[in-house]
C-alpha cells in the first residue's frame, strides 16, 4: 500500500482541494476615530483578576468594559455604554444589548450604582473566579495601604508631565514609558518615548493650582516635567505616546492605550512630590 501524502500536497484524502487561509495583518483604517487595534486590548483587572476589554472614550481616556454584552433593561441608565468605530460612548444606542463598565461588576470594589438581581448574580460569578485565582496562586491581592513600601519623596515613580496646556500623570517613570505603536513584525515597539537625542523637557517646581475647573488647593509647589517649551508636534508625540520614528508614520496602528491620566491634585495626592528628582548618578570613567 502506498502512503497517503495528500496532506502535504494541500488536498483532502479524497483528492478535493484543501482551502488555505492566509492571515491578514490588522490595520487601522485611515478614517477610524481611533488608532487602536481593539483585538489586542483584552486584559485582566488588577483587583479581581477577571478579564476586561479596554477601549478609548471620546476624550481619549481608557475605560474597562465587561467582555460580554448584557441586556439593556437590566443595566441602569448611567451604566450603559456602546461602541462605535472603536470608541466607547456613555449611553445606550437604542438596541436591546449594551456594554457595562467592569467597575460595576468588579467583586474587588464596591458597586458604583444599584444593580439588578441579574447583575448581582453575574457579580457573584466573577467573585467565584477571583477566589479560584487566589486559591491557585494566579492572583496576588494588593497589600493594604499601610503595608505598602514608602515612596522616596524625591523619586517620582509616576511623574506629572505638563504638555499641551494640561497636566497628566504617567503610569511609570519617564525612562520606562514605551511607544504604543505596532511594528512591521506586528509587535509592540520597544523604543522609549523619551528620545535620547531629541529635545527634552525640564523638571521644574510649579504650583498645584486647579486645572480646568478642579477644586482649588493650598498653593504648594510640586515637581513637574514641563514640555511646554517644546514645539507643538513634539508635545503631541508625547501625548500620543509614540517614539520619534512612529510619530512620523501615521499608518502604524496602536497596540496599547497611552498610559496618561488627567492629573487631579485631589485624586493623585500620593504622587505629588515637593522636591525636584535627584539627577542620575554618573558612572566613573575607566582608567
């Protein structure tokens, strides 16, 4: 009996052709309101470990939504969201199904609104998954605030950056902020946003005054990485969180959301530093 080698020739056992599917690269349409590739934005909640889908809102801030749609009638009006063009909007679109923020269902936090019995049952299911993750060691609950290590008063782990006439709180030190664009190999760009050879900002002490209608606080000076003296294009590159190479390539999509948060002195008091950061230590020269 002759061996059957039709599998290697692209045919089924009966000689019929085997269809071949070539994967297509994900691309962001030029008319899309968001440059984000939504297929790569599934993550895990830091509090409960359950899956969430991260989308951009109209103001470019991120929001984590429950991955499955729920019946609109079971969701309070203030918790109804829908997606259009990759952007999340905080109201229903008239359909019988809608999306709901994960914060409403997260078992690691207090519900932000009164929920129905159906949503309460869904919240209990997520709580059971959280317990399984903790029991198997896949999730380590965050330690209490009293047990957390004290931060260095002169080392801004999450610095405040001023650009485009606004202040933003970064999600990591300046040197660790990475480009969010997709490379030609369909991977995240490893290059830093802080270009070694490009124009840089300057650390300065600025008052913690209110920004855009925020409540006023006692005037104290805080350390801010100021980009206001740089050209508009350079500030926009920082706001988009792209390296200089991908800032010039508009066709490149984003694999992640920019990690900026609008700085609020009331909500982000723990990240206010009253002293300028220490300059990096100089390495001794050999010889």
